[in-house]
C-alpha cells in the first residue's frame, strides 16, 4: 500500500511538471510554434495558474510583460522545488 501511494505521488508530480512545461511554452513564441499555435496566442494565464499561490497577485494588478514573465517563472520554479520536496519526503 505504501508503495502504491508513493507511485501515485510521483505520477501526480510528473503530471504537474508536464502542466508547467506546457504552460511555460505558451508564454514564449518558440514554445507556441512547437505547440503549433500562432505567435499571437502568447498568454500568461496558464503559467499564472500553475504558479499559484505566488502568482495570484498578477491577476489583480497589470504589469508589463517582462515583469509578469519573471514573476511567473519564479513562481513556477518555487512550486516545482516545493513539490519535489513533498514527493521525496517519505522516500
């Protein structure tokens, strides 16, 4: 049972990492090209969602795109690191 829970944690973490990668790809023009989308579709909303709670203030205030991208990247990096610590806690 413990092994099944551990495998489930790793699977959920892997799914979250995949969501972060796709969300960050949607914030860059080359990433959109890899996804087959036009460059006009650049959006930070998916990256803000995966970067929650650190990026939630960006929904309330309007910043320039460079600052928004920097905050979103740091927020996602924090969540990836915290998630890795949580997954490895019981191993």
